[in-house]
């Protein structure tokens, strides 16, 4: 599964984590592979399944 980087940034900013959002913006590609970056997403408390349900 893939998630748009902008979605991850929006979630982090909504939580007030602006520095982490800036880091994600600099370091990750425009489309994030949830399998390859699963550990990072868990560290950021980002649940890829939440994005899956939002698409349906």
C-alpha cells in the first residue's frame, strides 16, 4: 500500500508535530510505501489502515 506524503504531513501538523512534519517533508518521497517505511510510520504513530478506510 502507498500513502501520499502530504497526508502524513497533514496528520502530524494536526497533532502539533510541526518539526516532525518538516522532517517527513524533506526526507520521504512524494508517495510513501507503507511496507518499506512501516517502522517509521509506527514510530510516528501513523496507522496506514486509517488511510485505507478514508479512501473507500
